């Protein structure tokens, strides 16, 4: 393969970007459809015993899937430039929600992370992920010439993300806080914030990190030991997940025929649903899920590189969204396979959940909208360049005669 052929795999083609975005949306819809099937398979026994209704979680996920598809459709037809006008108020609103959930949120398993309204729930930290990307894309574009300045460039980018992460830690949700830090740092680095400035901000966050390590030392050690093979409760779900994926073989035991979900594998329909997929659909089913995420990330990066020539804001927005989806998917796979300690990371588009699914669908819809807006702008520019007046008045109208 020559240098020119290799470049075609890296640089997006000159044609429309909407096709790449459409492929990413198709992969996400396939994951959502799979989620409805696998959530039902993973949760039916538990729901039947706990709620006397085997379809309890199925109906919830089906409702969220339909709402997610509607959200995706609406955001696909939005204008990302209009979205940036809401970057500041949306960021402030999310910080208010993160503070409010600590006071009036519902407590579950020792954490306050949700607002519950009957059968529905809202998790502000999920919204904070997208809000952080939108704010950073807007600010890093608007302050592109001042990113080395602490007051006008660095602090307005770092402070909102840092406050959101700190409020999330207090819930406590250390995994999501680290996720916010990682996504924010990636977007800021790509957006042009000097590495030295970010390093100083990282040093400023060390006391908070040290406090968390001190507070959670016992939990962290149990999880690390669990990766090494002990039988502690903290590592039980990881080992059961490995058993599930290992017993699936190449083709799986069949949808609904898995055994580890029968109260052996905790959180089978949420964080560890990939383990159920591995058991019931086998290695091939697991690789299909991974391949769909690769499609989303690959096509998303194609869109990001394509829109960069017309809009720095759109580039940062698309990059941030795709990095967010890819990092979360990789984190979940790593946890389920026992490669990293458990962090409560859901599998995007697949795990049971409403807030996460709606936010992900909205985010991917904005990626499509950015690609569509780029193609429309390119078409207008090409149309203007082809007009007779653009050619100095010498060109003939189509079909005309001298």
C-alpha cells in the first residue's frame, strides 16, 4: 500500500460526511435494538421474583429506547451552532442539578446520584458529560487566541469541569468523576490548551484525589485484590462475568438460556450486561458489539476531521462526543473482562438506563447534525462557485447558446 493509499484511510474523502454519520447512527440503533433484547433476557427472572412481572425492565427499556430514538432524530435535524448559544446556561443548570441531587436526590446503595419521579429517574452526572463537551467546544473556539492566558483561556475551561467532577465525587461516584476529568482533559488538549497549564491544574487537584484515595482505600484494595483472584464480595461480579463469557464459547448458549444471570451475576442487566451477551451470544456476539462501537468511533472521527476545515467548534464538539462514547465503551469492556477494577461504568446504548441513553442519543444526533451542516455549506459554496457571476460573467447558462 502506497503512501497515498494509506492517507485515504486516515483522511476523510472529499465527498459528503453525512454518509459517515449515517453509519455511526446505524451502529448505535443496532446496539439499542440489541439492548432491548438482552435487557429482557438478563432481567426477566429477577423482575418476576421482585416485582411479580417478568417484563418490568423490558417495558422500561423499550420506553427509553423509543425516547432515545426520538431524541436522536430531533438532534440529527438540529443546528450545532444554535446549541453553542446554550452552552453557558446549560452548564450552569447542570452544576445546579449536581448540587441539588446531593440534598434532595434519592439515596441508593449509599450514594445520592438520582432524582426519582415515580418510575422515572434522572442522573445529572450523565447530562454533565455532554454539557462539559459542549461548553469546552464553545469556549475553546471562542478563546482560541487566549488559551495560554489563565484568566481568559485556561480557568474558564477547567473550572466548570473541575466543579462538576468534585460534585460527582461527593455523591460519591468516583468513576464518573474520573471520566469527566479524562474527557475534559482530552478535549482541552486537542483544543489547544497548553500541556503545562493542564499539568498545573492537575497538581491543584491532587489534594482532592489524595482525600478520595484515603477515604476509599479499603474499597480500592478489595477491588485490586479481586482482579488477582480472591473471593471477596467486591470481586464476585467480575468473576461471575468471566465465567459467563467463558461458558458462552464461540456461538453462545442461546438467547434466554444463560445461567449466570440467575442471581450469580449481579447487575446483569446494567453494568455487566456484556457478560450475559458473551454467555448467550458467544464470542461472535461479543465481537459484534465491539465492532459496532468501532464503527461509531471510526466514522465519528472521520466526521470530526472532515468538519475541521469549516468549523473548529464543530470539530471539538464531534471529537468530544466520540471520545466520550469510545472511552465509556472501552471502560465497560475492561471492567467486565477484569482488566481494571470495577467502576460502575455502563455499556453505552446497551445497559439498562434512561439518562445515559437519552444523553448518548442526543450527543450522536449532534454529530450527525454537524456532518449535515458541513455538507450543506460545502454544497452552497460549490453552487456559488459554479454560477456565471462567480466566473466573471463570461460563463454561459446551462443549455444556452452563444
